[in-house]
């Protein structure tokens, strides 16, 4: 647990929010890429 950022242990809400943002980006980016490719073709 020593590698865990300090703010994650003190401000859990911020850490969870950051994790949610990263997850959303991973899910949304492929969709945006497909939309852009569809528009180009």
C-alpha cells in the first residue's frame, strides 16, 4: 500500500472520482474513434 498516492487515502471521494473518469475515458474513446471513422468514410 506504500505505492498508493497520499491523496487517495485522505480524500477517497477524489480518488474514486478520478478512477471513474479514467474508466469512462477507456469506454468512450473507442466509441468516439468509431464515430470519427464512420464520418470520414
